[in-house]
C-alpha cells in the first residue's frame, strides 16, 4: 500500500503538531507540500520535517489553490485561522482531497453542513482535530460509560480555567474576533465541550449561558459559562476562562452517575484524578498519557493514525464532521441567547 500524501495549509501556532503526527505515522503517510501566506512559516515546517527525512521533497506555496492543482495530494490538514476553515475545506473537497481540519471545524453551521454534504457526495473523509478524544484516560472513561459502569448519568462538567494575556491577542489581531476566532468558548474551550458532549451521549435540548469580556481588549468573551440540558435528563455545565491569574490552572472533565464518579484532569485532560465506582473491579490502574509538554497534548498522532485507517479501509474516523458540528452548535446557540432588558 502506497503512503498517503499530505499537505498542510496554515503553518502557524499549531502546525508543528501536525508535522509531528505525520512523522510519527511515517510508515503510512508523508508530507509533500506546505502552504502559508507567510512563506517563512511554511519553510520552518519544511525544515522541521526534513530534520527527520532529509531527502524528502516538500514543496512550499503561498497560494493553496495553486498547490492543489500542482501537487498530487491525498489529504490536506487545514490549520489556518478558524474563520477560513469553511472556504478552504470546500475548495479542497472540490479537488477531491480528503481533510483533517483543526478545531473548530468552521465558524458557522451553514459552512459545516456544506462540508459534510459535499464530502458525503464525493465519498471523501473528513476528520476534525479534537485530539483529546484519543487520550488513554478519555478512552477509558468512554469505555466505562459504554459498559454502563456509571448507571444513569446525572451531570457532567467541563472546566477550562486558563489565562491568555493581552499580548497573546495582540500578537495575532484575528484572535478574539467574531469572524475569525470567537471567544474563549470557541477557541480555548471547544475541545473539552466536545468531550463533554461525547460522554453524555444525548441530544442537547436546552442551552443557557452567561458571557463577559472582563480583562482582554477583544471583540468576544474572555469568560463564559453554559448550562445544558440533555434529552436523557442529565445536565451539562461548562466553565471557560482566559482570565485566570497568573497562569493556566486546570482543564478537567468530570462525569457523575448513580454508580460512578470520574474526574480527568492534568495539563491536557490526560490524568485520572478521581475514579470511583460501585463495581469494585473497575480500577484506575494509574492510567495517564505520560508526560505532556503543553495543552495540545499528544493526541494528534493517534488522530492521524485513525484518519489514515479510515481512508485506507473506507471507514469513518472517530471525529467526523458530524461529531465536530455538535460543540460548534452548542457554542453558537449560547451566543444567540437573549439577555434581560
């Protein structure tokens, strides 16, 4: 079986994790092209890849449309500003290219629906980078839910208590904007919102929220809270902040049921903090994801493996475009909620 050829569009802050994932899956995939409006960024990612594979031929572009027509590509990883995900995704699909899209999948439900419809029509694969789903403790948590270890679910809580100072936003003027980024709920919190929705496993029937811009000079919120009601009667609580003093405090996912309680925390929801079940055979086993260097975690590598397998075997990746639609819908509905006069 030939290696799948990958190109990356957008070579900014998160792109190095995509290059790492391609390197880690080098038996099944290879990097053939990079594109960024700032050419030096693409060159830096090329150098990162060539440190491992010095003989690799990797083309560099500043125009992704030109790249799509000139390079033989099996799939593209899109890691641009969030507001451009929709347009670029549709352009790639129209060139019959499979996709890995950084979160959020797109900034509007209309764009997401168009991507899903077109990929289905063309028989192409779409995966979205909610990489924390692949953390071993998160996989163990999902297995416990599937096996009924919690009994009836009561509530789940996603807490993202981080800091992003004004310099973070000033370094890239698109950050914190409605069109290209959203606020802390859409940017920093969407990974944990995805995990909460995946674990609760039920349709959302009610969304209530409060948001504010307290400390940062940005268009959207730097703190937000959302209260969800699910069709199965359970409740979801989301707390997301970019205002914690003086540094990131925690990212935790807590699930509570009639016969089980679990809390997954750590730098990137990679450590079991609490694991208590009526079933005494259900043990935590000190399971974690190993040493995590930053909040991005190590999930991109297994996410790429899962996606490559989906392309090769004509199956669906774990995080499809339909799954990735759910947290975006919750966040957008929380933005729409009317306030008191």
